[in-house]
């Protein structure tokens, strides 16, 4: 889009150059055509072309406008209108196109006349109009920080669709302020009933060097320096505005009843423009510590860094250091985030509702606190994989207040651990496995009740407490090669020995367990829309798993509550050729679990109904 418009600008330039300097368009109100002004106008126009080609529409607009002031031409006006449209300043673009029609309409060729007429028709559909009246009349109208004449105006104000702040100021009366939302094509009116000052003081404003500049109080021009006037008691914003970029940025003046406050300001070059467009429209705007008003504000500042603050009751304050460049117009659209801890939301705006979440994430634990873990704590493990798995599920809740929610979670939990450790066995002949591979798994559905409380709206910060249980199946397995020494007594009374190494893998029962758990959780997220949000967080659960003795699956093991395996006979094992009957191998008792801590980081998506 920018490339296409830049091409139109270049086409306009080529048409102008082809016409020649002698045939340059001049309007009926054009100043005398002196050579210096005409040459500077051309240079500024060319600079605007270059800036437009680079997409720097703010700077391009400034150059086109300066060119028009020096020596008006149809092509400079048209390109200024194009730049205004690119900057979404539709009302100003419409006025510029209409000026082009009135000043140069008969000098435009048929193609340009059609392009301008189409642009005017489109822009009229995208702007609204505002009629401002006051009692008494003669009050200054300030819209979005810019003065727009006196009441009553001969014609309605044209404004871009959107939010606007309207102030009406008349010396000796309380300032009037209104916020409004204007749709495209809409006509609205504001009737300001001004109230005479009951308590007032006097403000005197001087320029430090004695220069003559316009005095702006709360955005309205009230006179020239030095100026004296009665104002309502309280804090007011005062600025100076002179020719070109000369002026003084906003300063605070606190008016005391029946007293005179003197403010001496130094004029300087204000070469940048800042517009602050807050939501809600009643938000207070401060620039460099000076309150410049409520709602939309636009004003000139020195290029460089400035502190901008936007605040409103029930919202989190917005503070930023912004850098503005010379010749630029920066627009700050600030949407304040609601402070859900503020009582105003709970009392006035909140509606209880249902919500649904889907979540998932890894689950980690330091140990299961069972027998295998105890062996590792005594440095009896050569290798270890700590409990790891996942938790997934869905949560349904009911938001009772803007902060408090009650919830039910249904999901699935899985954790598994493996260790390689030393394990001793008893039986007919004692034996030991130095690399006994022991695996424990805990898996099953989980359910929990929870209560949560959240703060903030755009970036919710949530705290939750869980109380639930998992119906989990415990799977155990262990295998290894056990080494020992079998003995027998020969016929002659001699003791014979046989060193054996037998693989052992004892099937174990897989009991189903109730595992209660509880713990806190903290999450932070981002609200994508009014109904949809995403977040991430971490929960810490204390798992109260039952002790759960590990038992083999054979009838004998179930009866004796142990784990055992019959080792095979080994023919010709002893030196006299006799068979070694290794007999029964019994593993020492082990508990599968104890009370352990599980950490679950997770991500979630939430839908509010």
C-alpha cells in the first residue's frame, strides 16, 4: 500500500515538474510569489517525496505542509492529504482535499478531479461531526487537546471516528469536560452549561524573556503573555504557543482561593507532537509530571525523552519513557488493564460465570520415597532416573467474583522411576546383585477440587490451592544377576563349594491405589480476548501415597507377602560331579512409596462463558 501511494506521489511530482515553475498552481489566497519562498517550497516538497517513499509519513506531512505555507500548489496539497490518510487522520485529510477542490479545482485535470472527488466521498463516510454549544456563548472549544474555535461555531466540527475528549473553557466559569464515542457518519452534539466560579484565584503568566506568546490554560487559548485571569481553585495545566515551533511545554499551576499565582515560563523550540489516546477515555494523562487533562490529549513537546503516565480509578497505572523525534507526531494508544482487586469491579461490573480450561505439562519428583529410593540415599545406586512423567486434564470452574473461582479438575497422572542398585537376597544360599534394575510406575486418573484467586485482567496473575486424589495403578519390576556360593558335604565329609550367577526376574503385583494430594499453584497469563486466555504456571503437590509393600504374583508370595523365585538345579556343579540345588531366592522387603513432593509446570488455555 505504501509503495503504491509513494508511486502516486512521484507521479504528482513529475506532472508538476513537467508543467514548469512558471505554471505552478497558486490559490487565490497565495502569498506574493517571491523567488526564495518558491525555491524553499520546492525543496521541502522534494524532501517530502523522499520521506514518503521511505514510509515516513509524519515527516513527509510536515514537509508538504511547510511547502504549502511557503507557496501553495495543488500537488503539495494533494500529497499532504495522502499523508494524512496514511496517518489515519481522516478528518484533516477531508478538509485538505476540500481545500484542494476550492483552491485549485478548475486547474486539476479530469483524472485528478475524479481521484479527489472519490477520496472526498470515501472520507465523508469515515468521519463524524460534532456540534458544540455553550451557555453563555463565546467559550473556547478544545477537542483532544487542540483548540477548535469559539461557541457557537458556524459549522459542526469534523472528527475521526473513535473516542474524543471535549473541553469548553470560558474565563470566570468552571471548565466543562465531556467524553464521547463518535461513529463514522454520526452527528453528535454537546451543550455545555457553564457554571460561574464560586471559589477562584488569579493566575499570572509571563514569558521569561518578555516575548509575546499565546497562553493556553487546560488546552484553551486565553490570551497573550503577560496574562492575568481568574481560574477555579485547583491544579491547572499551562503552556505557551508562539509562531512556528516556539512555545513552552505544559507546566502545573496550583490556584489558591483569593490569591495570585505567578508562573514564569521560558519559550523554546517544540519540534515534536505527541498524542495520547487512553482507554478508558476518562483516564488522567500526565506528561513529565504535569497533569494535562483527562482523556485524549495532543500537544507539542521538545524532541527527546519524556515521561508519560496514564491513570484511572480501578485500573493499573501505565508509565513509560517515550522518545520523540524532531518533526514527528507520535500516537500513544494506551489501554489500561483493569485492577481486579479493586472493589469497583466486584460491585458494579462483574457477572458470575462458568469457565473451562485445558492444561498439560511435565510432572517431576525427587523420589517416590520407597525402598529403592532409600537404597540410593545410602549411595547404593550406580544409576538413577528420578520420577518423571506428565499431568494432563481439563478443569471446569465457576467464577464467583472477579477474583475468586471454585473448580473441579479431571485428568490423568503418570510418573515413572528407574534405579540401578545393589540388592541382597536370602534363601537356601545368600546372594547379591550389584546391578539390580528396579523400575516403579504410578499411573492413573486424577480428580481434584480447587479454589483460585486472580488479579489483573489483561495479564492475569492467579493463585490456586488443590485438594484431590489419583486412582493410580502401581507397576513394579526388578531384575538382575544374583551371585552367591552354594555348598554341600561330600561322602567323605569334605565341604564342596560352587559359585553361581543366576538371572532373576520376579513378576510383581500391580495394586491400584488411592493417592491423595494437595498443594498450591501460581500462574501468569495473557487474555487474548474477553472470553479466551492462555497462561503458564507451576504447581507443587504433596502426594500421600500408601506405603505399598512389594509382593510377587505367585501363590506362595501372596501368602507370605514377599518376593521369591525358585532357582534352577545345576548338574555336575560340584567337583565330585553332584548337582547343586540352589533352592529358593527371596528378595528383601521393599516399600513402593512414601509421602513425596511432585512439581508440575504446565500451560493452559481458558474459555470463559
